[in-house]
């Protein structure tokens, strides 16, 4: 019934299967905090504003936040390639650049993507179990 309001819904079977992980998390099982990775500039913790209009970026930043909060991977257009990425957080560099942190599924590692180099975002139906705290 929410299909008209949301860009992509997780499959019900996968959602129900993830309830055990949720129960473990509620019981106090620790989830790793996302480590900062070098991107050529100092990066600090930063909380993105709630309204997409305030972001002033050239891509649908709110779709990444939606996907992360709902544990859905995104197809990320970045520097001429499309990557399947699990979204985790945004950060700001000291120089003021917006950085998106996500787990690159094909490469098997956490990556930092500069927002000004993201050309497209598409929320997929592929769910993921968080490897780190999702900070959206």
C-alpha cells in the first residue's frame, strides 16, 4: 500500500527474515561504527540537514538517505560507472565537500564518494544487513 509513496519497497520475505537481526540489535548486540577512510582531505562527522532543498547538490541526495534508512542498496552513477552500494552516511570535509560513505558490493569494501562526482542514484530492491551503524 506504500508503493505510491516510496521509490522502492523491500521484499516482505527479506524484511521478515531481518527481524531476527533487529531483535539481536535491540538486545544490545554491538554494530561497528563506520571508520573514516582517507579521501585526500580531513573529514569530520556531520549530520545532513533534513530537507533536500538545503543540500545544494546535483543529485537526489534524499534517495540515498531513504535507501540507507530502509536498508536498500543503491545503484550509484559515479565517474562514468554504475556501482551497487550499501549507503551508510554523509560527512563534510574541512574544505566543505559533501562525502557519501557506502559499501561497494562488487569491490567488497567501504568507499568514500564525493557528492559533486555523483551523476545518478537509483534505489534498488536489494536489501542489506548493515556492517556499520547507518547514520542517516
